[in-house]
C-alpha cells in the first residue's frame, strides 16, 4: 500500500512538471514525461527555460542590420547573398529546413532586422523544437533520457542546448563543485575561443536530459551510479561483478579515455552545429542539435563528445566531417 501511495504521488508530481514545462515552452513541439521504472520524481533545483540565460560577465552584441531578400534561398543560390553570404559562409539549409553543410561550419540565420518573414527557409533553429518529445526514465540505470514521439527526418533540427551562459572563470569554479558531486552539464563554447560556457545544471531545456551515445558489443549495458549521469562497465567473468572502466559524467567533459569512441563504436543520432542569429560574436554561438540520420518514433535521442574520432568537448568544431 505504501508503494502505491508513493507511486500515486509521483504521478501527480510528474504531471505537474509536464504541465509546467508545456506552459513555459514557446516552441511547437510538446514535451511529455514518463517514468515506468522507479519512484523518481521531477529533478530538484532545475528550472525549465526556452532560451539561454545570460549571466554576469557575459555581454551580447545584438545585430543592427539584416538582409533585404524577397526570397532568401533563391538569393543565396544566385548571388551568394542573404545573411550567410554577408558573413562569408554558405547558406546552411535546403528548402525543407534540413542542414546541408558540414559539421564545424557555422550557420548564420536571418535575424529580427531581416526583411523576410517567419517562414523564411533560413529561420530554423529560432523556431524552436518542432517535434513532440518525451523525457523518460531509462531502465538500465542511466537516469532520465529523451526520446522522440515522432519520426525525425535526417539533417533536421531537433533541439538547442540551453542553459546559463557563464564566463570560463565561472565555469572553472562551478566545474570544481560539479566534479565533487560527480556530475556536470558544462558545455564549452569553444568555436573560436574558449571564453564562455553554457551550464545547463540548474537552468535548461529538454537537452539537459539527453544521454550520450555509447554502443559497444563487448561492454555491458550502461549502469548508473549515484550522482553520475552515465557509467560504462566492463563485464568481468560471467558478468556478476562489474569493474568501472570509464565514466561519462555529463555534457562538457572531454572524453580522454573512451576507447569505444576511438574504435568508432558510438552511434549518436544528433550532431552539434554552431548557430548565429541575433548575435554575431563568434565566441557566443548557439548550440543546435541536428539529426544525423532518420530517427524512428520512440527512439532515444543521443549525442556524443567524439563525433569524428577525436576526443574533444562537444562545442569544438569538427573540420572535414561529411554530411551523409
């Protein structure tokens, strides 16, 4: 009876959390919450936000001009113009809003000063999440995860990594605290210089709950430890004992010893891109996650530190990675 009462209270708490998120969101995609595994309720000390929160020591420089295009895609094809052309970059999207440039190349979207309208094909990330997604409790000890409730086309925008934008000095201070706690959500904005960081520990959106992709047939399933986002364990003997092999503790840590990544055994379905819209300071890109392949409805969403065989922090550009 005690368990049933706790489960009933948990469901009420999760329902309130879901309602709060959907009242807060400004994007089209709806967020649902599901826990059929344990009695874990909503995370404490976490506030759902749609846009990054700028903290002390960080100064944004808003754009002051925009394009005059009637048809941004046509203008980019014929004259190499529009906002990407003004920044000496390629137009990032096709007519369906799918990214067509290599990871590591910047995306420049149209901004609030541009003449084009809201349906411009160069306004993708700024429209927000367009798919219905679910925050769910994993059954293999990895805590919360995210899966899509709708089919996602290859190269489509899925979500933005959102949190507090802080200085690297503040990130260093917080990182020491998070290291002692065994968890971190620090994401270095090191596209050009490592000056700023996004911290999604206490303020963030659904990307806070996205797990990292590790797929290795010779390893046991990811097994969580208290306070850790994800742990990978190597089976010993018949699998009764598990020896800690490498721990991936959250967004922002450099994967220095992940042999599965080096062996090409990770299989993420999301890829990081650096995006500029209302702010052109290359030290402050927005971090967008696009689908690397078609993603089935019901499939978990994951991304990986090591997208191209080099251990690095997720914000680092990956030169030379082809778009399939």
